[in-house]
């Protein structure tokens, strides 16, 4: 039994598909299938049930999975420790965040972190995703050392690092384009461009409207805040987006919104049950000391 086989098993268990797992591992499907069959042969039991929809764990696979994950996590921690001992201010930090944070939150943090150059050998590797569920999944699986999201996950040490204000983006020349502030009740039946249903921005915007006893006239939804702002600039509808996203488009006027839910807290988190590699712990401590309060 090799660590390579165990990694393949864990990846396939998470993906539930030979195609997806092989793509993530950068190997061929036959190579993945052969490695898994070797592991099953050595253990003497089937770990997966194979079908047209993919691969699902058998009861043997479900029993084996937590131990396999522990092996992979332990190896990653050991490698991180050795990297830290070789050069304490070097190594990789795997960070996952909501995609809208790449416009303002993450660049601001990285600008502070790399100021002066003494931390230049620490490589912060960023993965941007759409939903809070994806953030939690990456953190829980160990693919990310640290997460930035709108929630403080269970079984995690979380720090509230900043806030993000939501604003109303309106096209130039619109009746609101001479106003600095608006209430949602003033919008009336104006068409709205929302973020995709299931995203945190969709839920937060709906909460804002519900608080004021209103139902938005949603014309359509898109996954990208930049697209929401672009559609607003074309006069297709109004959009509630993070201030940083609206500020990047000169074709819209920004109105601040009178609503208690216009501000979202942003949390940095790490799993309590997992020891971080030195570089990741250093980055977490830096952010906590520079920006944070416990969440």
C-alpha cells in the first residue's frame, strides 16, 4: 500500500467520478482505476461500487476513508513542518475565498503581508469559489489551509477580519444617479439583476428586501459580480453588489443603501483539528494580529 494509492482513493471518494478524480490528479482514468484496484486487491475488499453515474463507497470504503484522510493530512503536515524548518519564512499557503473578495479584500491583505519583502518566499496560493458551501468543503477536505468567507464554520478557529459593504449600482442617467443614498422601497418595480440563487450574495440581498417587506423584481441572475455591474451600466437593471465591484465600472453610479443588512462580516478560518504548516500558521497569525477579533 502506497501513499499514492491512498491519495487516489481519497480523491475518488470525494469526487465520486473517475473522470473528475483523474482530471484533478492529472493522470489517466485507466491509471487511476488500476491503482484503486491494486489497493482493493491488497485489502481484499471492494472499496467502491462502480456504475454508470460514477463510483460510490462501499461499507468497506466508508470505514477506510477517515483513516486514509488522516494519513494524507499527516503527510501534508509533516512536509509543511520540514519546509518550515528549512526556511521559516518560506513555504506554501493554500487559501480559498469567495470570488468577490478578489476585488478588494484579498489584494489588500496580500499588499500588507508582502510589504517590506521579508515574506516574499511565502507563496499564498489562492482558489476563488462562488458559494460558502464550496469554501467550507475546501477547508474541511484539507485542500485549503485557510478560508475567507461570510461564515464562521463549526469546528474552526475564526477571526472577523473586515467588513464588506453592499451598494446599489445604477446606470449613468438613471433617476437615482444624482442620489448618494437610497432605500430599497424607492426601487419599486425596477428590474433587478441578482447573483445566482444559492450564492451568499443572493441570500444577503433577499434578506435586505425581506427586512423592508419588499419583493424584488428579479429580471435574471448571473454568477459574476462584474457581469452584474456591467449589465447595470447598460441599463438592463439595477444590481446590489460589493462596493469594490461597482467601483471598477465607470458606467455605473454608486448609491449607498439604507438597510441594516448592507454590511457583511468576513471571517478568516482554520480547522481546529488540523495543525497548519509553518507558513500557513504564520499567515494566519499575521492576519489575526493585523485585522482581527475572535468570531
